[in-house]
């Protein structure tokens, strides 16, 4: 029995030592793995810490840039506000000056009209005859003189005498002389050309109509010589009147719109108002006018 016990004890001792060795081996392996894991974790922590520090520096730089940009934008906004206020004040001042100039211009126009009306009435009363009706006031003085001569021949019973014949001949010679002077004083371009329909038209008038693309006509008005222009396709019409004419000055042109026609919605502001400009500004005026007509 003792031998059996000893064998069992030896076997037990071997199994116990084998099991302890195996456990020690497993513990060593686990310890090695733990050390490796700890070192890897430490390296990862160090790397993440470095990245965090770098990102913190970048964030601080970006924050400083944002603050700087915001301050610059705020300063620009303040500068733009000041500039806008200055421009607004200048526009208000210019508007007030334009209003004053417009009032002065209207006063000048009204004063020129008031000063020219007595002259026009005096000139009209100088050649109008009481025997001529209101419907014939547009006839020329020469034609009215001829009518007065014919009326005097019909009503005066002394016209059959030789003295009256001499008077008639002298009057006829005077009328012919005046007519020849009138024909000589009229330029060849204004003596007219005969169209296909038998009507007469001024060559200069036709040239102007071709240049500006509008129908033009000349008329005498109380305020002075007036040129009327009419655009057929749009219905736009205006008038140009000579004002402030003197011996030392060639005068100015006053533009007044009669009808905007189809340009009522697209016409610029200057086409809607009455303006006065010098003769030197005529090319610029017609250039802008033709630009508006061509674009619309």
C-alpha cells in the first residue's frame, strides 16, 4: 500500500508541476502581451496628444484670422457707410442745384417770352391789313400787298385815269423788284425741288430728315423760330425753339417734347423735360436721340 501511495503521490506531483508550468507560461505570454499593449497605447496617446496640440495651435491661428477679418470688414462697413452718406449728401446738393437751375431756366424762358411777345405783336401789326380776314393771316406780305392793290383798283373810280395808270405801273415795278430781291436772298437749297407728286420740298429739309430719320418742319411762333420733328413709327415728336438770340450770341435751343408715343415707358429722363442747350451741343443731342430711337 505504501508503494501505491508513493506512486500516486509522484504522479500527483508531476501533474501539479506540469499544470503550474503551463499556468506560468500563460502568465508570461499574457504579461508580454500586456506590456506590448501598454507601450502601443502610450505611443498612441503621445501621438494623439501631439495632434491635439497642433490642432489647438491651428484653431487659435484661425480664430485670430477670423477676428482680424471681422475687424477689417467692420472698418470697411463703417467706411462704406460714411461714403454712402457723403454721396447721398452730394446727390441731395446736386438735386437742389438742379432744381434751382431749372427754376432759373424757367424764369429765363418766361422773361424771354414776355419780352418777345410785344415785339412779335408789333411786327405782326406792321404788315397785317384790316381788310384781310383772320383766315388769311398766314399769307406773305407781298401777296397781301398785291391784294390791297387789286382792292384799291376795284373800289377807286379814279383808276381809269392816266395818273392812276402810272401809279399802277410804279406799284407793279416795286412789287417785281421786291420779289426779285426775295428770290435772290433765298438760298438755292431752300427754293425747293419738285417731287413726283408735284409738291415742292426743301432740299436741306430732306437732307435733315434723312440724317435724323424724322420728319421736320419749320414754323414761326411767338417765342421765336421753331423746328418741329416727328418720328412716324413711334409717334414721338418734339420741337426746337431758338431763344436768347442777340447780335453777340448765336442763341440757344430749347427742347420741348410734344408726344413720347411708344417711347413713354423707355424714354430717359432728359427726353421728358424741357431743356435748353447751346448750338455747340446739337451733335451730342442728336447723337443721344438717334441712339434711343435705334435701340427701341
